C-alpha cells in the first residue's frame, strides 16, 4: 500500500481525535445513552412504594384478622424501601361499622399532626367481599404507594378467603407470592437462537448504529474535503500525493475515528450502566435500598445493555464490523466526491442529497424487513451494495441468513465499493481544483470522462 | 543525468469548448531561473499543474530530470507554491509543516529538525514560538512565510512558484527575490509564472511567453531582447507631453507603438524611421527632454508587441 495513504490517514485521525468536539461527543453520548437507559429505572425506583406506607393506622371493621394480616404484609414486603432503624410499624385499630366514623375522625386528627402517621386505611365488609377498601393520607396521590397498598390488601383478602375455604396455607402462600414470567426463545431451521426479544433489539441497534455512524462520519469526510478545498490547501497536497490516495487516506482516517469512537462509547456506556447503575438507583430512593431492589436494578441495567449487545452472537458482531467497514467506505467516498464538487456548506448539503437519499431509502426499508425478514424485498435488499451493509446484520438478528448469502453479499458490496471509489476519485480529481459556481450533473458527468 | 530540469514535448490539454494548452514544447535547463510569462488564462497554471501530474495532458510527454513525471517518487524532488495558497487553518503550524514534509518522503525526525531551522530563519520564533500556534492565529504575512517554508522544507532540486508575487508586500517580495537567487546559487532550478514583466526581466535567465495556450517565444532573456531589435526609444519629459509633442508621439511616420506613462514613454519606432530626425522634431515641438535613449525593448514591450493588446486584458500586465 502507498505509504502516503497512511500519512494522510494518520493526519486525519490524529487531528480529529485531538479536537475538543471529539472528546465532548465521545464522553457525552454514552452519558446520554446511559441516562436514557437509567432514567426509566430511576423513575421506576422512585415510584416504587416508599417506607411511608408503613406509617399508617389500619382501621379494621371486618371483625376478622385482615387488619393484622395487612400490617404483617406491609412489614415483610421486600420491595418497599426501608429507612435504617425505622421502628415505626402499622397500627391496627379494631373497630365496628358503627364505631368507624369516630375512629376515622381520630385517625384523621393524627394525620394532621406533624411527624405522625401518614394516613389511615379503612377495611370494611366490602373489603372482605373483595370489592373495596379506603385510604386517606398525605401520600394518597403517590402512585407507587397506592399500587402497593392495593395489591397487598387484595392479596391478603384472597389469602384469607382461600384459607377459609380450606386450602392449605403453604399452597396459598406459594400462589400469593408467585412471580409469573413469560420467556420467549427463537427457533429457526438451524436450531435454537438467542431470545426472540433480544434478536429484534440487537438487529435494530446494529442497524441504527451502522446507519448513524455512516451518516455522521460520512458528513465528516465531506466537511474535511470541503475544508481542504475552501482553504486551498488541496492543491499543495495533491502536488505531493495522487488524489485517489488522498481520498483513500481520508476515508481510512475518518473511518478509524468512527471505530475508535464506537469502541469508546460501548466501553463507557457499559461502565456507566454496570458500576454507576446501582448508585443512581440508590440516589433515587434516597436511602438504603433493600438488597433485592438493588440487584434487580443492576440486572435491569444489564438486561438493557444485554438486549442490545449481549444477546448478539459473536458472528453478528463480526459481520456487523465487516459491513460497517464496507458500507462506510462506500458512502464516505461518495460523500468525499460530493464535498469536492462544491464551495460552501450550503451547497454541500445539496450535493450530498443523492447520497443521503440512497441512505434514507435503505433506512425506510428497515421497518418492512423487521416485520418480515424473509420477504422478497428483504432478499433483494440483501444483495444491493448500498443497502446490504445495514440489511445483512439486521436480518442476521431476526432470522437465519446462510453464510453463503453473507459472503456473496459482502463480495457484491466490495465490488460496489470499488465502483464507488473509482467514480468518486474521478469526480474528486477534477472537483478539488474547480472553484466558482456549483456544477450541474451534466458537468460532473463530463469530469468523470476527463479525469 | 539529464541537463534539463523539465522537458515538455508536444503537450496538449483540451477542455470542453476550448484548448487550454496547444502543442506546447519547453526545455528548461537545470540550474536556471525560468520565467513562464503570459496573461491570465494563457495556460500557465494548466502547464504547471500538468508538470506536477495534478492534471493529465491529453497528448504529449513531460519529464523531470530526465524521468517521466508520472514515475513514483519523482515529485518528491519538486517544491510547489500554488497561486491559490492555503494551509489547514485549525492545525498547529509545526504539524502542518511536518505533514507536508512527510508527504514529500522526509522522515519525521529529519523534518522536525528542519522545521526548527526554518522557523528560526523566518523569525517565527521569538517572544512567541509561532510553530506551536494554530495557523489561523497567524497574520497573513506569517502564513505566507509558513507556506513558503512548506515549499522548500524538503530541499527540492526543482522549485515551481505560480504567481509568487501576487499579494506580497514590497518587503516580502524582496525577501522572495533574495530566496530565489539563493536557490539558484545552490544549483537549484526555479520556475515561476508571472504576468509582472519587470520582475521576470530582473530575475530570469530564460523566459517563455505563452498566450492562448501557445508558445509565443522562448529563450534566454538577453537573446529574446536582442532578437526583438534595438528600435526602441526611452523618453522622459519634464511636465509630460503637451499638445504638439503628444501629437508627434502618435505620428504614424515614426512611431509604431507608444507606451505612455505620463512622464516616461517607451516608443517603438518603425524600422526605417530616423531616430535623429525624430529627436529634432521633438525639440522643435517644444518638448522638455530629460532623457532620450535608444534602448533594447523591455520584456514588457516585447510582451505587448508579440501578444498584442487583444491578448491582454486591462490591468493584467501592469508594471507592478
């Protein structure tokens, strides 16, 4: 390989990696990603039941032990956050339907006192029938607290009724606390794949990642070419190196920056989610989180991460990387040609339109392919050099793509790449030294013939 | 090794509706200072770009030091200062220079040492070391110095300067002239294009005048001037030319062409016109003569004579 390509690539790489913009993007994007992933967890943790629902009075007018059962459940439920050394427990007041108004009045007065109980729960015959219970208190509009209270009361009503019907106590307990989950697994001709959910997630994230980086770094190539042209440094450089080599070095250097950035993003996001996740969750609940909650928070963070990356087979990662390189070279050289045709950022956006349209047309096909990854459309898109870099990794996440098809499509894409480089180099050679008005497409066609 | 720095043979470059360079052949001797003269649009820059293999000729061949200019590495012996100058604005001066030197095949460690020497020589190190500054922090004059350093940093045997004097103030222009002469003394070949004939006449060993893509004439400056004949008169008049004198300066029986600079005139006489009779007539007409001298025509005159006013647009062949 031409040694000068390497010199150009080195300059492109180092100048970009040294810039403040690169540093900012590299650090801020993962923080953003982590934030977006962690925020729902934070909200979930925050909206979980708080320790306040233990500081209540239960007015039990049922004549049964339902009040005591609810009090006990409130104390033992592990998903309710707990403040250390908190000795306050729910107080149960046995009363009758007739005495209820007076007890309610007393409880209400207590709620109004500072640093006293949060509210009071009224259990009546209607509660025993499994219909309703009443709660009044300062935290009545806290969704997490009310949900927890409702489910606990409902659970205890069910348990007590089942016991009354003669069902064994341990069976009742088992049913009441069972945590039912549905797991799904993908089946294909070649056997069991990863989890179905993870497949779709992986497919979309890989597709999106490839699309975004091609657009982002492709635009960077365009801007770099434009800078060389508008500062007129291009002519000095081209007097030392062939335009084709300059183009190749540029694409390589910027592509290297892209790979570096993605590696950094992945590493930083993973770090943030794994190590900072629990800390953020802790902060969310303003206190010590019960061990199980912390674990579930971390595992939720890991699951979010795992769904996008972990669920992916190694083969998908390898193929994605290969197609990123091919797709990037294909589009970046076209972007470079677009940049060489024009003299300003505004014109550049116009000149880059055809390239953008090609990319967008591929992106718009992602949805149909997601719905049916084995349709005719999906098969065609697998073989077109401008869509295969996104479609092949996407389909691999969704269905089974035979290695022969992958290799064939990669070959076609490489041929497409060579054509795109050839075309771009010819436009670039002439365009880099053309100043003045933006050329028409007829003129560009002539450049291709001149060079 | 060849005695010729550049050998251009029958080179043609056509564009869509016009021919930029038409069957051009040029031999530029090694170790000379060579002027490529012509009005804008004559094909000078196209020719230079073809020498540098930036654009490809449609026909003909170009060799540098006896080897085809398409041979890998041959352009490492060439330093080029384009007419349109520029550097990477956001880059550190030192890194730009290092990059351009590396592209010319200089090892980074060598390049680094040379950069220090050159920065010193062009007084770009002092209270502040401008080598560590970003290009866009430099003044225009300093940027031109850096650009000039980038042309010479790899110690090329052939230096090509395209319109080097455009945009230079008198001090930098003088510095450039000194640098060109120093290069010549060190045995380097310097080619520069210009439309400023005075500079070419003072500095060049040989010149070539091209117009409309064709060679009009070439050769050593002395030979070119000699072949143009000694039929010119350098005339200085105190207070300029008044009515009668002014008429006489346009008298078609004596004067073929008059270059009127108000107080100074360069006249081309017809071959059969009598210079002594013309002088007498001037005195009779009341001219206040400070100088009347038969001279060889200046390059400027030869240029106007050979290219013709039609080949020169207004303001493109000034005396500057």
